[in-house]
C-alpha cells in the first residue's frame, strides 16, 4: 500500500506543478524614465494642472480605470541606477557598494551582486519565460578577446558575448541599451565632422568610447567588427530616434513567439519594460505600432505640446499597444479567455521628473536627484482583474489609494502572488531584505505602518 501511494504521488506531483504554472498570472512591469506625477493625465486630479498644461495620456488613464492608482508611491532612490537595483532586488540601493549618483562611464561595473536574487531569477525559478526590453543601466562586464572578463571598455571585444548583464540576472530574452540612450552608443543619425554649431560630429569610430549600441541577450548587434565602431546604417544601427518602436516591436515579437511555441505557450510570462523615454535627449519616435508619436502629443485641451511631452507620450503609446495586445489575444492556457484577465500590468517611473516645473513634479518639493519627495514620489498604477486588483473595466472610474508603497516592495509582492517564501534572512539567506508585500494594498486593504528610507546624491 505504501509503495502504491508513493507511485501515485510521483504521478500526481508533476500534474499539480503543471497546473500551478498554467494558472499563474502574466506580469508586465512598465517603468518610464524621469517621469513625474504631473506628466500623466491620470494624476491630474492630484496635481491640479490645467487642461492647457496637462499632457493627455489615455493609455495610463485606461489602466487607472481598470485597476488601482497609488498617490504615495516612491522609488528606492531618485536616480536611474539605484532605483533599478532596488526594484529588481527588493533591497535598498544604499546597502550596495554605490552610495550615491549612478553608474557613470562607458563601463560601469555590474552593481547587482552575482549571488543576489532578482525579479528575473525569481520568476525564472517558478517556470516563467522572462524578458526585458529597454534601458538596463545596472552595469555590464564585457569580455576580452581571450574570453576572459574585461577590466573595462578599453580591453573589451564587442564581438564577444557580454560577461555579465541582464541574462546573468534572470532575463532569458533581453533587448536593451546599456545606459541612458544618449550615452549607450554614438547616434547613427549624426554624421560629418565638427563644424560651427555641430559640436560633436560623427563619433562612431573604431575607438569610440560611448557604448555598445543595441545589445541582444549577450551580444552587441550594433558592433560591426571594426574595433568599437558600430553599424552606420541598417536595422542594428544605433539610432536614438527609433528606440520607442524598436523596444515596443521587440516586446510584441517576444510575446508572439512565446505564444506560438508548442512548449513555451503553456508557460507564464514576466516582461520587464524599462523604457528610455523620457530621459534626455528628447528623441520621440515617428510612430509605434502604426500610431504617430512625434508631434502627436496633445494637452487635455487639444493643443500641441513640447518635444519633452511628446517623448512622454511615447510611453503612453507603447503602454497602450501592450494593453491592446493583452485585451485582444487569447490565453492559450484558458480557453475562451483573454490574456488581460490574468495579467498584472504595472506602470510606474524610476524617479521624479528631471525638470523643476510643478506641472511635471506635481505638488511636491524638488525633483530628480533630491531626497525631497519630488525626487522619488512617482506614478504607480496596477491592474489585475482575476486577482481582484480593480475590475478590469476601462470605461469606469478605477480605485485610488493613498497608502505608502515603494518599488522595492515588488519582490515580496510577486513572491506573495506566486506563493513563494522570501529568503530566510535569519538563516543567512540573501534577498529582498527591504521588501514588503503590497498585495493587500492592491486589493484596497490596509498595510502595516512602516517608514521608507532615502539616501541619494550625497543627501540623506
């Protein structure tokens, strides 16, 4: 009898595990760059911007209608790199080696420790297909010609695979820029020599020291084999003005390919989408998925807007394209259901607005780079119909919450969603040291009181 029970358990366990994977939610985490609460019409009720001042962001408003909007959400830092560290690891960035500012320069030693769990490794460990498109800015370790790790950019061989990057931290599919787009490679659109007001000229030479351009998984697809020089034309030329459509296309093609695969289609997906926009320079794309971007942004009163706001509008168009995809696409794991029903969609920003205007920052003090709230208080909108986070209806008013939350809390939240225990710190385990599950707050229930700590840009 005992042997029969054991055999039965061995038979049922894979079925149980498979059932858990098939029922698990998709997750789409979209993070803008340098976007304040005043930069989206979803927060106009809070910022009190006039219709003439306020950029219209219909996709962000649509997501807010579907789910829950938070008015007191904070990034773990007021700068790019440390926020990304805190978001992905569930740990305050000031606990890491970098105490202020960002990873600077073409090299930027990887900030995430090799043994530290990330959202990528968390989801990967639970059978998810993991992907990231957009801006990494957590450092890359390049590889030398002899296949050993490079000390820096000077001894890097761009024909070799990256030694340490997103793939090593949990992302099987990665299409990204190494840093902010203006410093990730020489712009292929700038040609010619330095003349008059053309201060830079063509910097795309075999000895350029700006960056590797487009990286796919572990390979610089922009490198042309001539030292550090990148392709000057073609699909992999590093064009700052086409990143919006490039990243959006990669996200959609990843989902298409995943759903088309006989084995992959049964697996859930984690898509991390840290966009380049709206970090300067402002380079809005012409179109994304057939929808106009450059020159197409409008205020709530219907007037054309600045190039900065056009670049923010690029985020809205990219988000809207993803929402359309999820609403129209069948869930292959659940007959007769659409993907949106069982997908967590989050929209947020990596820090406050990079400009000081209150129309961008909202009614808070200071802006990006400051420990005052304007540096780290950001939009945060989440929807998950099946998980009772909003009702999924884009045509009715969504819910709002003034509870205090932080982006470093997402590690514990996703662990809670999947029923995965956090690392046991008392037993010396590593990971999610500063993360608290937000799942109850997403559902309108009260979180325990706790403070958030900020130390950034030589301020505290």
